[in-house]
């Protein structure tokens, strides 16, 4: 072999060695990078609860920011939220959940919000796929009865509690006869049944009781039938961006009812403004709330004031923060982003005893878990000690419309 050929060969080998070394460096750098651990946000981004979403997104973003800025998950992995739209519809929710789990590869799901969307996604995706779901807002009692393999949780009390509280609040105000209109879905039916049973048990009369369909242009015939019972107060169990304002406006136009009682689905300022603040003076509304004065509530309030102060106090924002932070804690407790380990880990980080962890205390929690110490998350909305059904004790807030705002007048704990 000539010297020229030998020199050319050396140059080729040298270039190959350099290329291989460079490739090794790139591969090494990539392998050292942190992974992204994804949570699903299965929410009604469009549809009847869309106006509730921005504050919930802010609450979840705060939890994720705190985790990532304080060391991340596990060995420095970053936490991310992937949103999917349920439109507050069961069929759409199932498809959205399937995409989150099988395409986006989320580890667990924050959601859904609407009860029917939660039940549908749980039955078609969450339970068969072994994926934990925590709803911050679904309140239908039927969720407690799911055969869920300990995969479906929620951090807001079910509607059988809200129904009992609302019945007591109505009676306390000297109202002995009501009519009830409720949206025909799991949420509406469950809350209406609980309210009716509780109110009648207290000696009240339900003079009108009927379901209504969503997205109708007119509810005048339903209102005329409800009015025949003689009640002066109409309980509206509906959504703010759907049947709620239509029912109230048409009732006022025809004089069917002029006094209204509301629930969480219509606890929204823009809807009340659309109906006319002057038309809803003295109206009271119940909504899932948070336990006041706790260390968890104070920690969350301080952090959210610095992050997105406009989202403080919005319905289910505290609960959404807690669901997000708790899923992160469960992943850390499990020691891996393994879906099959999240359920058992979730129960370990939120129960009596152990080192108290407050909202935002990720560094403290991470160190305690690494040391094998038991922790007990005390959240923004409450302690969240799950019972066998995955439910938690809670608080119902009572708001009253005064002027052009809703004023919190009472908190009732379970």
C-alpha cells in the first residue's frame, strides 16, 4: 500500500473517530437531560363551564411552577400539564381521555370537571387503563359508587352533602315551598334528588320538580308547569353558559318566578350580570368551598397573590391546585412515573399523621419522601383525607347577591 493511500486512510479514520466521538457526546447530553412527566388536564375548555377554566389553569400552573422551580420530580424531571377538552360531554370526554392516555402518555389525570364527563372517562379509559383521575369539581353522588379499582378520586365533596346544606339554608331563610329545575345529566339529577329529599325531610314542600334539556332556545313551557305548584322561589340547577341564564331571563319576562336560588354551576358573575344584577338581589348560591384560616389556605393564598391574584377565590381553583400538587406528590412518593403505583402513593401522601406539607412546600416534601418519612398534605381547600370511595370531607360556601357582587355570607363544613 502506498504512502498516499495510507495517509488518506488515516484521514478517513480520524474523521470517523471525530464523528463518532461527537455523536457520543450528543447522545450523552441527551441521556443526561431531564424527562418530562405529563399530567392530563381533562377539562371543559369549551362548552357550558368554559368561563370557569382560566382561574383553574392558573391554579394548576402555580403548582407546576413550584414543583419545577424546587428541584422537579424524581431525579430532576419536569412536570407538565396537557389539556384536553371534554366540552362537558361524556362521549367527547372519553375520546379526550383516550388521547391523553394513549397518545400524550400522561401519567395521571386532573379532571374531569363535569360529573358526566368524569364518569364517562373513568368507565371507558381511566379504570380499564389503570389511570388515576382526581376531579377538582365533579360532585355527582354516582361517582362514589363507581367500581373504580381505587383509581377515581375527587377533592370536592359530593352533591348529597351540598343538597343537604342547601335544604338547610333555604329553610333557615323561612322559605317553605320551592320549585326545582335541573339540567338532565348526572350532576343535575344527583343534586336535585339530594336537595328534594333533604328539603322534604325538613318539612319543606317541593311544589314543582322537573328536568330540562341543555341548549334549548325556550324553557317557557317547563317554567309554566313549574309555576302551577305555587312556589315563589325557583332553584336553578344548571350551567352559567347554558340553560341557567336563559331560564332566569324567560322566567322574569313572563313573571313565572322572580326569586331564584342557585348552585355551583351558575355561580358566575358574568351570568348574573347578563340576567341583570337588579333582578337577582338577595339571591343566594351554594358552592363547594375551602376550609378558612388553615395553614394550607394561607400558604396557597400568599403564593397565588404573587402569581395570579385575579384567580384567587374563583370556584374550584383551590381544589384544582390541590389535585395538581397531590398528583405530583404521589409520583414522588411512588419513586417513578409508573401509572400503576399512583393510587397507593396518593393515599400515602394525604392521610392522618406524618410530616405536614403545605401548598408550595415541594423541597420539604421531596426531602421527607427521600428520607422515608411519612407526609400528610394539608391543602388549599382542606386536608383531603380520602375515604374508601375516594371522597373527602369538605365545605359548602353560601353566597348572597348584594349590589353587583356575590358576597360570601356563610361556610358550612361537613
